[in-house]
C-alpha cells in the first residue's frame, strides 16, 4: 500500500508535513534531516528538488535552492542519496520540484526511480492538470505514485472539484494568494476560504501550506483541514542550526506538542 | 500568421505551464483577449494611439548606400522611430488597453535592458495607472539611464535579487508578484514568451510591423512581399511582428538572428536554437539553454535585449519546422554592423538591431533580392556600450 494512503487511513487530523530543500544547507544533509523529521514525530516529508527558477517560491526557498545548486545538488544525486531510504525510514516521502529538471531526467525514468527508492508522491507546481492527465497519469499509476495539485483562494469551485477528481493522495491548499514564505497571522478571509473548501465534501484530504510557521498557525490550519505543511520556517531553522538534529527535533516538537 | 492549437501550442512548443495560483489570471486573459481585441472600441483606440502617440506607420526606408555595399535591395523597417525608441511600445499600448478593459488597476512588468520597462512605464503614465517594473539588480546597474527614465515616468523599479539577477530573474519576480496580486493587477510581458495566451497575443500586437511592410512595399516595389525578412531574436517579439504576415508565404525567407555573444561555443552566448534543448521556462515549452540537470543557464550577449536563455515558442517552432533560418552573430560583429549603419545611413541602431544588420555578412542572396531588415530600435540607450567598445 502507498504510505500516503496508509497515513490518511490511520490518522485523520493534525498531520504535519515538513518541506526542506535537498542539498541545503550542506550537500549531504538529506538523510540526516529526514531522520530528524521522522524521529521528531512529523507525518510527511516533502523534499524539494532545487531549481534555478522557482517561480512559486519566496526569498527563503529561493535562497535554499540557490545554495543547494551551488553545493552541486542534482536530481540524479538526490536519488543516489535516497538509495536505501526504506531500510531506515517509514515516513511517507513526497518529492516537490519544478517540471523542467524532471522532464530532462525523463518522466518515466523519474517515476520508476521514485518507486525504486521508496518515494510515495510528487508535487510539481508548474505541471498543469490537463498535461498531467493527458501525458503522465498512467505513469504515476503504474509506479504507484500519488500526485498532488495545488489550489488557492482564487481557484473556482468547479476547478477544485475537477482537481479533486483527478487527485489521489491529498490536495495542497495554498493558504493565501501568495508565493511561499513565513507569515504572521491567519486572516479572516483565509478562514472563510478554509471553511468554504472544508464544506465542499471533497474526497481527498487537504493540507494547508504557505505561511504556516509555528504551533499557532499549525493549530489554526489543522482546525479547518487535515493538517499543514511547513516550508520556509523550517528552512530558517535548518539554516541557523548549529546542531542540526537537535534543533530540528526541538522545532517540530514545539509545533505538534 | 501561424495557428496555435486550442491549448496554445505551436507544434510542440508553447502551452501554459503555470502554478495553479496563476491559473485564474491566465484563464481570465485567455477567455477575454480575443473578444476584446476583435471589438471595434479596442481597434479604434489601438489604431489611434499607434498613429498619434507612437508615430505609426513607421517608414520603410530604402537604404541606398547599404544596398550598394552588399549588392541587394535593402529596406529598413524603422521601428527605431517609434516613441520611446523601439518596437516594444506596440505591445505595451495593446496590453494597457486590454488591462483597462479587464478593469485592472495596477500594472507589473519585467525588463532586461529597460526598453520594455520604459515602454510600460510610458503607457502607464499615459493611462494614469500604477506601474511597478522588476529588473535584475545587475541590469539596473548596467542600464542606469533607463532606470531613471522609468522613475521620471512615475514607475517604481524593483530590483530582482534572486538567481543571476538579470532578465530571467526579473521575469520570475514579476510572475511571483502576479501570484501575490491576482485580482487587480495585469502583467505586461515584454516579448512573445510566457504562458499561453501571451506569445500569441504579443505577436498580434507586433504584427502591425509586417502589415505596414506589406502596404509600403507594394507602393515602392509593386509587390507586397520581399524575398527576405531579417530580424533579431531575444524573446522574439520584433521578429514575430516582422514575420507575422509572411509565415504562410513560403517564397519569403524568414531570417532570425540570435546573439552569439563571445562565440557560440565560448560558454558566453545567447544562441538559444544552437545551444538549447526543449524545456520549460516562464510558463511555456520552448528551446532553452540549460544544464544536463535541467537548470537554466545564464546567457551572455553584449546587448541586454538579447540576453535571454530561451526564445518564444513560435520561434522554437519556426526552427524545428525549418520554416525559419536561424543565424548567430557575435558581439564584435554586431558592434561593427552598428557602426557601419551609422556611417552609411546616418542611423545609430540599437545593438539588438545591429545583430540583424550583421546577418548581411552571412546571408546568401541575389543582387535582385529585396531584403527587409527590421530595425527594432535606436542606439541612444546603447551609447555607453558603443563608447566602451570604442572602435569607431
Ligand atoms: C531594440 C530592441 N530590439 C530587440 C529586442 C529583443 O526583444 P524581442 O526579441 O522580443 O524583439 C529588444 C529588447 O529589449 C530591444 O530593445
């Protein structure tokens, strides 16, 4: 069974997904960071494949992408680092990356490799739904990968329903009209949007991401959905960390305690 | 014109590879642009502003001394005489009217050399709309006078500090800001790049160039098509405009000139069709300079307007289908061609346009051939580069 399916079968709320950029802050931190995330009790790991032109990302993740690329991170190398992953970790793993590096690697080779190393799902923000269903869905199914689409406050109800029908795994709710980045508070407009989507009765679970940074925002997001995704705030923790594992654990425990 | 399919593809190239957060913006544009552009009100305003404000039609000038030098009949399409000094304003006039019809309150744009930024700031001043232009921090340093021109026109110029801090990063930044302001803001893209419907829409705004060439050539030569049309290609908007009405006229050779920088194989070049592979950047599938790992490579050209790692999908299609002939001109040769035109015809061209002129040295043609070169812009903005180069 796919680990994402399993997770949502066994746990129906307060799901915490942590995003980090592969190759940041150091080239070979990948497994160390993943171990710390699992040990701290988070539920999903999202590994960012660094890209030179991350159009949906704010300054924090732009910077982690840059550092990772300068460190020499590539998709090929990431897969090498992930070999043997499943002898160490049980947590569901999602790869998040822009389309071009994946297409250059080859979509089928990519899907195959994901299954081989034990990746459970993929998020490609600039892959349009139409393109996915026409060209790639069969591949994703063949290799037992879940594909996650994003929705935003501007996404129409009709399109949310279409996305829901073509997603398996979970829906990524972008919390506001914005790129990634840590924010302060959750506004009344955001709450209205969370409620609106919650009340649509979608078949897929929803995780809320972008601007979630601490216990308060995680708790608020989880009130209206199945959980949340933390990215930029986690990158900030990792960047400053003197003792990587300890500080990751302290941070994550602080969010879910 | 070349037809796009319903998903915005020219053959294998084009489409709309955008994050879902941009989907409503692009959808709004896609659903409305054709109808708005076809309306009488739009056409009246567009034609009137092109005539009375931009100064169209621009002349088709028979370059007698240049013709003698190269042994053909050479005409220059004088886009350099447009208000603000380049063809870029044809597109910004079209898009600002469109933005108004869509009830947008704010305009954002990217710029490399600053020409598109100036053309955008200009139409925003004309229409009384708020304008923010994103520009690579390095380009802001290289193109100071254009930064100040935009500021004088009332625009806010914001440095793009990510990545390589040049045009592609300014484009990324503009797209990010569009994600952040999805409702009241229109993004005026400066070339035939970006997600569908931009490439097609910008090509149509620029198509006035070849529409005029046809009328003017008929007057001067008794036939409306030349043997050869030459234009430089950065993103490819002036070329798309100059080729537009000749795409289906197979007798007309379409010559697209890319910037070879210090040499195609020097590692410092912007010759996308020679160095690129199919890939996805800024929302469309096109030819793209990239590493084996799919990271976008930073191009180089002495001309900031050609310093872009991709080309518009329509040109990728022209290249792949063989309909267009693609040449590459090195920095040094472009500079020489710029000086040559200055001396022979009394016209100092933009360095982008000088690339198109230099193609005369590579092209094979007959003495009886009629060649139209699209002189996309004037050289005022490039004075500093000419001075630094110094060989005149
Ligand atoms: C004078 C001139 N020509 C050409 C270009 C290149 O753009 P495009 O290829 O879209 O015509 C520029 C861009 O700044 C320009 O200023």
